[in-house]
C-alpha cells in the first residue's frame, strides 16, 4: 500500500508522528507513503527530499507573508498532478483548503481520502485573529478574521464530515469532532507516542553534569514562551525551594523565536533564580535525553483552554519512557497518561499544587522509584509508535478493502 501524503508542516518531516510513525513503523508494516509539501526555509532541496518510506516531492518554499500563505493550496494543486495508480489513499495533514481540493479529486478518481487533524486550526485562527490588532495593519487584521471565519465553515461543514476517515490527536478531540457531527466510527484517535528504540539508546548514563551535582532537579523539555505560561515553571521552583533548598530547574529547550528567547532569559533574571536554573537552549535530541536522565522529576504544565484541551502532550510520555516521574496538569490526554500509568501526579495548573506534588516525590524515594518503573512499563505497552502504527495500519487496510 502506498499513501499520497500532503503535509502542512514544511519538509523535511521533523515531527515524530510523521518521521517515526510513517517513516519507520508503518513502512515496516508494508505501508509506504510519498510526502508532498513545501520546503522549510534554510533547508536544501536534497534535505527536503530525504524520506525513508517513499519519495518526497517539493513544490514551493516556506513563505511568512500573507501572499505566500494564500499560494500554498496552488502549490498543492500542482503536487496533486503527481498522483499515480498505486496511490489508493490521499491523506492531508492540517491543510483545510488543500483538504477540500483533495476530497474533490479523490471522489473524481475513486480513491479514499483521509484527513489528519493534529490541532484545531479553525479555533487557532480565531485566537490569532483576536491577537492581531490594528497595529499590524488593517489588511493583515482583515485577512486573519476572514481566514478564521472561512476555515471554521469549510472544515466543520464541508470537509470533516465528508472524508472517508478522520485521524485525531486524542480521545478528547474525537469527542469534540463527534459533537461537530462526524460519526465516531469514521474517526481514530492517534495520540503522540514515543520511539522506544531512540529512548533506549542512552541507557548507559554519561556522568552527572557539574551543574546538577548534589541538586534535586526539576526538568522541563520543549518550547518555552509566554503563550505557554512558562513563567509558571519559575514560580513552581520558587515555591519548592522554600522547603527543598537544593532544588534547581533544568530547561532543555528554548523560545520558538528570538523575542521569546529574550523573554525567557529576562524572566529568569527577574525571578532572582539565575543560580538555580540551567537553560540549555536547543540541543540535539540525544543530548537532551541524556541530561533528562539525571533529573528527578519531569514537569508538564500546559495551559487549559479550547486549543490545548484536545491536544495530546508528548512531554508526559517522554518523561515516563525515561523512567522519570511526571508532575503534570489535567489536560484530558495527559491526565489519562499519568493516572493510567501511575507514573506521576496529576494536579490542576496551580503553583502550590505543583510544588506539593514535587515535594512528595522528592521526600519519598520509594514512591519516586515506583512511579518511574510503572510509567516506563505503561508507555512501552500503550504509547510506543510500534503499537500506534498497528492501529493506524488497520484503518488503512479497512479502507482499501472497502
């Protein structure tokens, strides 16, 4: 079986639910995929075309201006001309306008069409429209408002109810889409998973870095920024240090943009905690995981709201795969992971609640070790990409049989 896979993310594919799930695990099950999309800025054409599970085709490049965003469906329409007889399924990931084009072509050519919804983009466009003020120009403000209105109407009324199958990010997102009118039987929740082979590579620990010597280490992995309320991590550290003076915070990651990078550094300096915070900046994944193995607790605070409540956070599963107890808040999928695995403590996103959970783990080594062992077992059984791939493969096989 071979998929025709149109990507929202720019090529080369970097997200593990593409690079691992489709690039490795599904290929091993006999399902190959050809990727189609635009080239990420700063990447060579050879890099964009590097793809182990088929062929990657590039048409156009990353453009941040409005005109470039408007042109993306035209690039995809050109790519759709590359359909071949063995492409029995057309799959579109997070591209609403392109999804409508692909659905029309699938119906004309007798193919199946699936849509991969990793994020509620229609709601995201609404939030973006609210954030953009007149200071950015009336033209840009009008564009964002029109995009939000059109995207919601097209996606919920015309696209999602008509595709042959809809892949969603979590059970919460599945219920959200069921309320919108999509039959549950035509949806599959595929949460974010873990590449167990990658996480097993660092079992031979490197020496503990001097910055972490004789410290109780709280760790956070990922993007930092104002929209993620990352100052919350500093407030938790401040509260924990009232009772555990050796506590420190390891931040493996950075801001997504230069202004966010400046903001997190300024926030650390203003907090008075600079001596107790180690901000590594972006690191190769193997180096980041090697550092996390020396931590005591993994933190995963994610703001509640319309956008994130239907998400499938990766951090909790990654911490548990490392044998690291997780303290996270009650985003539905994250609550499921923590509670079902017994791999940590799930609390509301409240400084006192997070601090109390961290102190409980710090003060009870037996409990901490039990959390680490239980979490590691559960992730291997339920959230490895090898396991998730089998579920996804069964959907494609069923569509082709029909």
